[in-house]
C-alpha cells in the first residue's frame, strides 16, 4: 500500500473534530505564513512560487508562479479563487473547503499580497452550500481576528474577500466564463485573445484565477520552502496532488499523493482494487474531459503529467473514474457526452450543435437503433468539433468544453469498437443483464 | 413596472440586498446573489422578482432573464417545498444512480422535472454534484446525501412527506438515509436549508442555526 | 511602411494595415472569408465559427477565427485549404441540423447569407436523422418585428446591436446550450426605436418586419439609393419597390452619416407614400359642399385669379408662404423664387415656429461634421433629446461616448436617451437655462465637473432647443459658449425633414438661396439673376400667423405645412387660418390645415421625385425616384411654374435637374454641386462649405435667456412617434405614439394634490387640456413635461407658464 502524503490534508486528518476552526488552524501553525508574506512582497513571492514548480490544480497544470508573473501592471488587480469544481469525478475542492477553509483563506492572503490584490473573490459552485457556509464562516472569523479587512495583521495592507455562489453551470469553471459570471453575466467563455485574465480579467482589470487546491498549497510552500516542497513530488510534478478516485473501486475517495506511482498502484493499492472481484475494463485518468485508458496499454504507466500526455490523455483535475467489466461503454460515453451537451454554454456553433448531436447518436445506439454508419458519423461529427481528433484537441470551438465531449467518442471507438458494433448489430446493449 | 425607486421586497430582504451590493466593486456583480434573494422571496424566480433585480442593478429585465436562465438553479417555475436532485452523471451512474432516480420518481409519483400535486416534492435529475466518492448521491434543497440506495431514497421521500421538516440538514439526512461518503466528516453541520435554494447565510436562505 | 505588415493569404503576399482584423484585410484584397456573426460595425465575438482559418505557426498549424485575429507581420494564412474547407462544411452542417429549411416561405430566401454560404461552402447533404429543435413560430416581439427561433442561428447580431449600438437591450440570449434562443422579457416587447436594424442585419430569416413580411421576393424588387427625409441627419438608404409600390427601406453603410443604421421611423415610415388617403386630384373648396375634385386648369385658374387680385390690390406684403421643409432643394428653390419674384413677398418660413434663428441653423460658424464626433474628446448635448428627434445622431454620439472614449455632457430638463452614457447630466427648468449656462461657463456650482469634462478638445457641441418652453436664444448663447472651448465645432440642431435645404434655398424671411441674407451683399446678384426681389421686411411663422389673425394676410400658401397641428401655438394657427380669405395648399394629404384651404394642389412626395436634400452638416445628397406619384400628382416646382405663368411670370423651370443647375449658378454656397457628381463620385454627398465670399457667417450671440415666471414650467417637446402626417399614415408606426399625457415629478404631483390622481387639468396662456398623469422622477422639479402633438390632444400652446390642477 502506497503511503499518502499529509500536506494539505494533514490538519483535517489529525484534527477531524475542528480542523475548520480558526482556533485549531492557529494552534497548528496557521496564519504565520500570511504574516510572512506581508513582509516579502510581490517579487519575492512570485519568485518563490516559481521555484516551487507549483502547477495549477484546476486541470490545465499551468505553472502558478508564471501565471502570476504575467499580471499586467494596471490596478486594481483581482484574485479569484475558482471553487466551481464541477467536472464529473472531481470532489477534492469540496473536501478542502469543508474541512480546512482557513488554509484556503491563508493561501488567498499570500496570493493577494503576491499580486497586489486588495479584493479577492471565491467563486463556489451553487451546489456546494455547505462548503460555502464553512468558507464564509472562516472568512468571517478571519475578519473578526483582523486577518482580513482593513490593515490585515496590523499592517497597512487591506484585503476584502467576497464569497460568491454560482448557480449551476459547469462552464463557469473555465476562468473567463467564471469572470463573466462573477460580473453578473451569462457564464460564456471570453475570447482569448484578447481577454487573458492576467491582462483583461474581472471588470477588464488584471486578474489572477487560481484553483482551491493550488491556493491551499501556498502556505505550505512558504512554510517548507520551495526546495522541500518540490522534493515532495515527482520530477516536474512538484508537491502533492489530490486524486479523486471514484467508480468501481473498493475504496473511492480523495488521496493526497505524489506523482510517479503507476495506475496499477493507484487503482489496486491505494483505492483497494475493483469491487466484487471484477475485472478492470477502463478508466478515465483525469476527469470527464480526458480520453480513457485501458489495462492492456496503460496500467503500468507512471502517473505523471508528461507520461499521461504522451499516452494521449491528461491528469486534469485529478479525477480518476474507474469502470469494471460490467460497464456498458456506450452508456458511459453517452453519460459523459450528455454532461457536456447539458453544460455547453451554447454560444459557439460546433459545441452547441455538435455535443447534442453526439449525445443523440449515442443514445440511439444504446437504445438499439444504431446504424452501421453511426460509428463513422460519431467520429466525423467529433472531428468537426476537434479537428483530426488529435490530442491535445485542435478546437473549432471557443473553449475546450466542446472537444471534451469528443474524448469518450474517441475512446470507445478506439478501444471498444466491437462493443459499439455489437449494440448496432444486436439492437441494444450486449451486457444488458450483466450490469447491476 | 414599478418606478425604479420602489421595491416590492420586505425591509429585511432589502437590507440583505444592500449588504450584498456593498460586497462588490460593480453592482452588476450582485445579479446572481440578488436572484437568489428574489427566488427566496417569492418561492421561485418570478418575472416580478427579475424586474426587481433589474432595478437594483440597473439592467433591463430581459438582461436579468438572460443571466438567470443560463443557470440551472434559478427555478423559473414553482417547485415543491423539497427539491430532490438526483445525480446521474458518470460516477453515480456507474453505481446505480439511474435506479435511485427511478425509485425517487416512483415514490414521489412524478417524473424528473415535475412537482407532485401537493407541491411538496419536485424531482429532477442533475449533472455531477461533486459527490463521486460517495456515489450515488442526491441533494434535497441542495443539501447533500451520499451513498443512497433505491430503498433509502424511497425512505427519504416518505420521511420528507411525513416529518415535513422545516429545514433539511445534510448530516441529519446522511445519518438517516446515506451510507458511504466521499470523505469523512466528523462534526455535524447544524445549518440547513429552508427552501429549494442553496442555504447560505448572506442570502438569508438558512434556518439560522449557528 | 511601419503601419503596414506583410501577410500571406492563400499563397499571396499582401501589405495590409497593422492591427486590422484578418477577415477585413483578406476581404480588402479579394479573399472573402465566410461569416455570420461578424459585423463590421460591432465588436467581434467569434461565435458562429464560420470564419475559421488555419495559420502556420512555429508550433504547427493553428485554427483561429479570422474575425477575432488581428493581422501580424509574417502571418501565413490558409482560408481554403482542406482543413478549412472541412471546418466550413462542419459549421454549416451544424447550423443546418436544427434549421427548418423553410426557404420557400421565408422573406430572406434569395438574399439569405445562410443560403448563400451553404451554396458556396456547404456540404452537399445533411447526415442528421434526429428530431429537430422546435419552437413556436413566429412570435411577435414588438409591433414591428417577428421572431422565428427555428430559423435563428444564434449569431447574436441582434442582441449585440441592441446592447452595443442602440443601448436598449430588450432582446437577449435566453437559456443555455442547445436550448439557447432569443427572447424578450414577458410583457416587455422589443420596443426599440431601432428594432428594424436587427431585421436588416439578421443573417437568416429569424427576424422579419411586419411591414415587409410576405410582400415581395428579393428578385422582384427594384432598388435605388436615396436619402432619408425623416430626421435631418441625411441617412443614406436603399429604397426598394415592387410593382410600383415602395415595400422596404434598408440602411446603407456610409461613413459620414448613418453607418448603415436607421431609426424605425425612417425604415418603416415609407408606408405613408402608398397610403390610400393620398391626394390624387386637385381640390377646390366650396362653401356648401366642402372640397370637390377639379381639373388642374380649374384649380390653377382659380388660384391665379384670386392671387392676382390681391397682388394688384394690397401687394406682396399681404401674401405669405408657410412650409417647404418637406421639399427637395430644387422644389424649395422654386418656392423661394416664386415667393420673392412672383408673389413679391418675404413672408416666407419653412420653420413652423421652431424658434431658432434661421441664420444660426444655416450658417453658424465652426460647423461640425457628424464624423467629428468620432474624434471628439468631449461632446456637449444641450438641445433636444437626440434619441427622439435625431435618432441616428444619437447612435453616433452614443458610440463616441461608449466606445471611443469621449466625455459626454448632456443638459436637458428631463431624462434623455443618452443619460446612461453621459459623463455628466444636468437637468434644469426651461427658462432657467441662462442661469445654468452662467454656471457652466464659470465652471461653478453644480456645473463645475461638467465644465472640467469639456476642458479638453476637440469638443463638439450639439446645440438646439430642448423644447418649446425654452427661450430660443438660449441655444445661440450655448453655441457661443461652445466656441470658447478648445478646438470646438458646433452642430446646430433642427429636426424638420429637409429644413436645412429649405433654409439654404431661402425659405426664411431673412434668407435668400445660398445662405445669402436678405438685404445683404450677396442679394444683389440674386436680384439680378431673378430680375427682382421683394423689398419689405419678412415675417416669420409666428409673425405671419399673428398678422393673419389680425386680418393683414389675404393669401396664405401652405406648402406641406399643417400649422394647426405643427406649430406650438395651435390656437393661434386656427385663428389665423380661419381669418385668411384665400388659402392655397400644396400637399400630399388633406390635413387639419389643408381642410381649410380654398385650393388644394396634390403634389409628388418622397420616393416619387428626384432632387437633392441638405442635412444638418450642410451635406447635400440625392434623393431618387422609385415609384410614380398617385393619380394626377405633380412635382411642386411644376405646380409653381404653372401658377407663375398664369400670373404672367416665366420662372423658366424645365425640370428639377435644370433647377439644380440654376441653384449652382445663383446660390453661392452651392456652386459646383451637380446631380452628376452626387450620382457618381460623390454619392456620400458634398458638404456645402460654411463661409466663402458672399454667404453669411453667422456668429452665435451670447444672449441671455429669459426667466420664466411661476412655479411650474411647461416642457413641450417632440417625441419620435407623434400625430404628424407621415406617422399617422404609416400603419406600422401609427400605433406607436405614446399618447397624450402630462408627466410630473412625484414630489410635484404630491404637492399639487395629484399623487394618486389619474388625470390633471393642464392650462397655459394658449390652451388647455385634460391629460393622463405619468409620474417621472427623472424630471427636474417644477417641470411639467408634455409630449407634443400626440393623437387626440388639443393644442396646448408652448407655455412656458402652466398650471396643473386636479381634473
């Protein structure tokens, strides 16, 4: 059994009863790093985070320090913490928000100081009222203690924090859609260029958008120093990483781990193997947007950003969805495509029309009304959203949501074409009855 | 429409609206929180509620409707007292969410998307609610219950009808109807939801427990 | 060439302006990249994805939208390679899967960008076998526009227009994903003054106009370019007719004036042209039988006889001419010459007591061009609500403030359409404008910030009368102030059709053709050319009406004029018309006024004749004919020519074009303005220069306004839809007039005991009316606002003193 790391999950594991309170947070060393950050200033903090190699945890794995360094000089600048966690399979930020909200608040103070921000926002998805309440209470406690508001920690630095609830829209996890939503608009992604948040973000001002897990790491990077932080991880994937494992495993859950172990270790050792002694059929290595992996090709690959990319997929936000041999892949693909069709913002043509079309074809195949030509049609419709079905996608869309719906199409036609054809030839699912 | 200086909201809601507006550098940003206030005020998001929000933030009602209709949680039709949202996304589906949904629909007596005749239960199926580690999961008024089965889901519906709780609390429901959770949570959450809106103190949508 | 970059488009190396969008740069060099959502007058959104192209980059080929990608040096672009063609086919296939393909019954069929693009770039067939998206169709979203959501391809042109350009976002994307559709708010229609533009820019038949729906197929249309005569901006239009009936007007995108946009009044106000109520034969009035139809000879003979008697008796001083603003310059010139030479009178006025000095309107110094607004650092609007009276100018000012960064100061007694874009808005009571101007000049009091906003030039001042309650000399004083601002230019504002052309042709008591003042230096050469001029001082409209009411006018010409409804003091107009022994009307309709005329000549109108018009910049443009006038109508010049002949004077008018040549000879400012130039190389018009040798240069005077007495002041002002002839006889527009009402500030209403009253009695020196009350907290306290000339409203008079009491 592979040992878990205890960095951003240490407090909640060691002090389950009150890890969310200010008292416990401070008793375990909390808010010291925020105070230190005030003495360090922008240049030193940006440099430190760059040195740590911290990669964004929201899915794109962009170097966090580099992102900060792109912040345009105009002021005011804003910090927005992306807590719109909505990708099927992902539930790590919910744990961080519920169980250790002060860790996030302290991380926000550090990120704010590093980016000369005086007003920060946390955009929490609307379906997370409990995490939002926990966070709001932590923010309230921090205000009362003088850690937020005017002159934080007795300095002359002001920092306001507003907790904002979404209202049911996955696309708001895309940073420019999130900014639109926070401005009181439809959560439609903006064009990049010209609307790179670091230059023209919230209210058209320079804005840093960081994920909850990314920001929660900041106090630890300051505390242990960039070298020690790097050493926790594996080569380019520095620090720890929260994997959300779900599906047909015996022990689903969030696991704080370094990169570098194999998929076999993660699925069988960490997550306890497949339920009911079933066989592993396939898994999604990094959230619903990611192309799937199969045991024959990928079980012994190391879990690193680069190895996963080389194998044609991604680690994304760390959501691993495991499917056993009772799973109908057409149905699984339909469920994922349906998700993206439902969550498409609708502004650009290929995504609005294409994702729903794919969903309709898959549903037809699943129901037994598939035609031989539908397999090619799926790929060609997919190809009109994601040119050449390449990885990473060559998008005909404004944002990556549309191409995300193509990933399961590629996966099932690549690895499970016989099963898809069996649906078509047999007028429905060949596994019907085998499922629970 | 009312003149822009007049409001149909209660003084308490107006005070909340003012506090919400103060939390944002630009007032348009208050649209989403104010839409929750409007929904809570009228039971669901009504045209009058959208007009009111439009007045507060200086948009046209059409603009407010455009924003509101983008998001799934602003219900523009009357919902039951308890909104039961069953996740049927991939991780929940893999572990039997479709069967849970079918049980809920059957027990409630209405298909997903509809409200029972008594106006007590609205059933909907929703996309991922971030409970994949505790699949299958559902929410009642956005308060989460993880690891439900078709049987416990039926019990939950019956309980909502018979106990008719003023507010629903995630940990209480989890205790009664749930099994496996995505992660351990040691301290019960006392605050709950009083209507089919996310329970969040600044919006006045909680039962106010500390 | 540092401002240019080199790009390679489909293998061709091109020099294009740096920073230009790829889609524009390619088009300028003959490569058309297909598009739906992109519109050159709106910000790119890259939504439809039709303009996807492939770029060669160091990291391999990249897919971008040409409408959002600025060109950069060394850029290599493919717009027709295999990848791009596949993407184009893909996008079109996507757009068609939910499209109803009801082209045979679609107004857009035959001129539809979607049809055209599918022909040129689309796949041969659709592979979609599922059920299409369905919506109820079509649904009316206003009195003028219908929406078919099944045809809609969600390009957001209409929603962006209403938000970005017209500033009334009443139609919006609603719902999400595959369910997105365009919607209005329940019970809140798309009642924009500019809604028709969305129909024009819709790339499919999703938005259709009630006025054109099922009226014609595009291949049956005749079309000619012309100039709109509703407001005074001189908007360029495409006039379209089918079977000798005007059926549609489209905006033409020209830089100097309307940039493609039109108000709905312009777009749909053509319907009066084909109205069954048009006059088609001459009429004479008989004491017993009212009007009876007669031949042209009978009517002309009668008029000539009676006029001849008066001229032989009391002379030209007892003859007066009202109207002419609806005429072309050629007809106005004919009228001006007829009045001066044949009638021997200077009692000529095309302004119906609108109040501004005609010399100020025609020849103010430092006159601005509309396009000066684009480079202005600051704009002052102290005059009418532009949205109501100068709609396309309103769009231009709005853009300057919203997109081009100009500071905007708006001064008006109540809310105006520009307020939401104004950097500073000042309200005041009519009559107290002089005090406010004093503050603005000094930069003191509540005007201090506004004054600062005007400190940096170039400044453009749009100056006119805010309403009939305002002292007309105030506008001149405001203009005089504007002249003191850095790099300042002035647009004097008047709203009446071709009023600037009419004034330039001398249809004012103090003016002769070519901005020459009566009795001035240039008058001599005109007298020579014409063989004489009237000598006596002329009266303006108010003077004419007062003289008429006193019995001093024996013959009154009404040329497209309806003083009973159109001058602020309607009661005076009635007294005048009832007293004048012989009234001659030249008109297209029987109006309240021409009903009192002894002879009525039926005239050709807009779209029925060729000529020129002059806009508020002094820009001369062509209007053109597309249909014949109904029945026996004739051009105004020809009626006047005939009448003159019967009175023994040969005016020598052979044709409108011949008159235009005479104008160019006689009117100094119009030298060199020929139809030939306007029809070809100068289609966007020729701006007649201010100044020059003989024409006057009017310097606005710093005259203080008067202070109104009393506690309440009437603000009587025009709105877009009223009970005027063109609106009343255009069925699409007739129902849009807001209706008679008195608008009160809630505090004033409470003070007057009218807080919960439905109606109020409004009394001025000139009239009274019982009107429904509307509460309006944007009014300056003490201002009683009444929209002018609403259906069913008795003449109230201009005030400004007014009392409001419970009805």
